[in-house]
C-alpha cells in the first residue's frame, strides 16, 4: 500500500512530485479522506506500507499515526515514512513507532550547504546529523538516506563527503539518485544548472565503490543496503507486484491494469466525500508490454533476468552472466537503458 501526502513547506527546485505548499489548511480533511477511501477499499492485509510525498513528516504525527493504523498489515510487514530532516524529533519518532512504523527514509540529498542551495533545497546540513542520530537511537528497524548527485558546481570531493557523511551517520540503506531535469520545474528553466552525463557517471562510480566498501551492496541501480535492509516495498514494485495507492495522484497496479487518482488534494477530497472512486485515469497493459516492462525493472536489480530474455551479442562488459541469469555490471548500470534495448 502506498499513501501519498501532498504537502511541503517549500518546493525544491528540481521536484515535480504532486505536492503543494499553500494547502496546509487541508491537512486534516485530506487525511480523513484517505482514511475513508481506505475503509471503502476493504483491503486484504498488506506486506508493506510506504507513506511518501510530498512531506509526510509535515502533518501532525498523531494524525499520520491514525492514518497508518487504518491500513491492515500482515505480521512482519515493512512500514516506511519519508521524512524531511527539519521535522524529525524524538517525540515524533516515538509516535510513529507506536503506530507500527519500522522504517524511516530521510531526504538528505547533500551534506554540503552550497550544494543544497544550488538544488534549491531548504533544510540545514547540520540538522541532518541531529535527525539521523535521533532516528538511529529511536530503535527503528531500518532507515534510509536519499541522496542526489550532479548539482551544478558540485565537486567530486563534495559528493565524496556527502556519501561519507551518510556512512558515518550509519545509514543501513542509501538511495542515491542522479539529478533529473523534470519538465516545468525551476531547474528545467535554468540550463546552467543542468547536470552533465559524464559527471553523473563519475559520481555514480565513486558512490558505488564507497558504499560497497562499507558493506552497502547495490541491489537496484540507485539503491544500496546492508544485507537484510533492502526495501521490501520497492522490491515489490521492481518485481511488478500488485499495489494500491491512496491519496491524490497515487498510482495502483493489479495484474496488468494500472490506474491513478485525480491529481489535486481538493479533487480527491471531493470525490471521496461524494462516495465516488477518486480514479483519474487508467490503462491495461497487453501481455507483451507487461513482459517487457517487467524485464526492464528486473534487469535493474541484483536478481537480474533469465539469460534467454536478452540478446547478449556485443554487451560484453555491460553484463555479468552466471548460472543462467544476466545481471548488469557496474558499467552496465550506467547504461541500463541501452542494455534494455536488447531485451527480446
Ligand atoms: C518525495 S521525495 C522525499 C521526501 C521528502 N519530500 C524530501 O524531499 O525530503 C523522494 C526523493 O526523490 C528524489 N528526487 C525528487 N526529485 C528528483 C529529481 N528531479 N532528481 C533526482 N532525484 C529526485 C529525492 O532524493 C527525494 O528525497
Ligand atoms: S523533494 Fe521532497 S521536500 Fe522537496 S518539493 Fe519534492 S517532495 Fe517536497
């Protein structure tokens, strides 16, 4: 189950997520609508819950806890909340843990104030240390830091120091994303800040070498973890599993049918209040598309794909073939989309 919280204090320059900075008056109404929508859906118990955004840590912790408690879960399920470092307090974490949260994802992005400024990101680097220390001390089962590389003017040393800081904080899981230019963002409108492919590749390799040396093994192109700390929720996406999204703009998938909710919180609240399905659109994938997408997602993971799903001719050092399975090599992960073109 995915729960979308579409509120942020400020919008970061690179971000195109469905989130608003001027709708704080809707917090409670919105959370109530998501709970009503969940009740109406009458779901079977979920293997994982991911509360994302937006900034879930912006809404009052007890209200978020009530929402999380409305999702039926299996014993041992993974329950993650995405948090902005500025919001994290010991009291907030205690309320989350009481509500069943067992994984925290912190939006760190960079530990360098100059890089945070170029990204148009608002939190203070010092606050990350405070927040991560609180998370580590809270007793939560696992936690992640999200990092972004490739901001304009970010030196290899600054990126090295960010990765090293995440490791020193002790994060068992690290997601590191190449800065992506999303249409309609302030970043898109400013070509001087657009990332350079070769710089991104160098920084990817630097991160991979550092993270692997510290026991955080790569298990999907942009994700590394200590053994046992892989995100179960993301693995479900990458294995083309079934999931249900609640809240505005949330996506769902069930056996080859995909659908998504209306985009704004107002329209979502209205639809639920009228007892209507908040669906905004959907599509059914034909068998060939479904198979191709499943293969593309799996190819990006450590599991890899069966050798007969791909034409290996000329892929040489981009893949590793072992025991009937094909995985991307480190170099192959830089060119994952190119390798995907060879899927049969
Ligand atoms: C919904 S946000 C995380 C939660 C919280 N709002 C935050 O930013 O701290 C999910 C993650 O996506 C990544 N992200 C968002 N936009 C991106 C972009 N344009 N390029 C690369 N990574 C991006 C960031 O690392 C971010 O932490
Ligand atoms: S990156 Fe996170 S905090 Fe920044 S605008 Fe996007 S959702 Fe909000």
